[in-house]
């Protein structure tokens, strides 16, 4: 059985149809990249997976059970970090941990938060007591990522988490997330849904890529690296097979955009 099954999901804001029938099957431990232009409904699907929006047509099943509300089993990382500005970086992590791990003491919560800060490349001795406004955007996103991994949820939802970062910081965080996912956690590898509009990011991170067409969106292309050699940063732009796939994906997206534009004329 697929860990996550998305069947004929359509969704509209007011009367504007955003998703026009999405079908996906995702196995436990997959790293799924949802790829497509801005506005095509990728983040909307993520909100439906998180239980932040109500499904109006179709269904989403997690381990055979329909999603009805938010759950600690599905943790979300937002592009805007999602940190409370009046709390320190460390407190932003421990307040989430306290909701799930109710039996842990204050010292244990701080120790877990500090451990995951170190895992994402932050020094808790320096960062833990600083307010979000006192640290950089990259450090804030590391805190948000540390919080998500520290919650140890089996499903992680990441909504363009590195979209606002500079190229160097973005690359470092991509490598960090990929390394942590590959290592797995207390209960094995997490199932990740990662929204992006960058082809190279999807190629680097994903086990499975699903391309959304323009809204009302459907899946117009999918590719799985299972059983294949997965692209690596060192060979992304020299491996002929990866470059061919990259060009194919870009052409599919551009052709769909041009076809939609021609249909509107």
C-alpha cells in the first residue's frame, strides 16, 4: 500500500479552479519534488496534505486513512520560516517539541532542540537565545528545518523553503536536508514532499519528480530515479543523461506554457 495516495483531487478558491484532478502514489521514504511554475497549485496541494485546507473533491489517504485535520505526523516547513519573532531561535523549536513530546522535561526539550540545531549546522551556544530578527535568513531557515526534523514526523512538507535564500546558502541547505534524509531518523527515512519551481533543485533532491501544468493543474510529467543513478551536485552539469533529462523537463514546461498561451488567443 502507498503511504500517501492522492486520488482525483480538485480544489478551487472561490470559483477559481486551481487543481484540476491530481493523482499521485507515494511510497514511504520517497523524496518527492512537486515542480512547476508559480501559481500552478503546488503549495495548495501541500496545504491539503497538511490538513490546512479542506478537500472538496477527491481524496488524500495517508496509510489508508483520509486526511481530516493537521497532525504531528505531517510537519510543514514554510518559505517564510514560520518562527515567532518574540521567541528565541531555541524556544521556537522547543515550543513545537513540547506539543508532541509531552513527557520530556524542559532540559530534555532543550537538549533535543540543541542537537538538531547542530545537525543543521548551527551552534546552539551562539544561536539558541537569539531572536529571529538577530540572525540571518539562512540561519532562520536552518532553525525551521531543525524544528521539522526534531519533531520526527514520518511525513515532511516543504514549501519552497530555500526560495528566498542566496545561491550559496541555498546549496548548503539543500545538501544538509538531503544528507539528513538519506541518513534517516529514529523511524527510518521520512517521506518528503518538496515544492519548487527550480528544475535543478528537483533533480538534485528528488527520488520522484512530478510536474504540474498551469492551473487548473494536472500532472503533465513524472520521473522516478528509483533503481537508477541519482544526480549529484558534482555531476549535475556534466552527466549526459542528467543534462538530457533536464532539457526534457524544461521543454515540457515551456511547451505547456506556450500551448496554454496559444489556446487563450
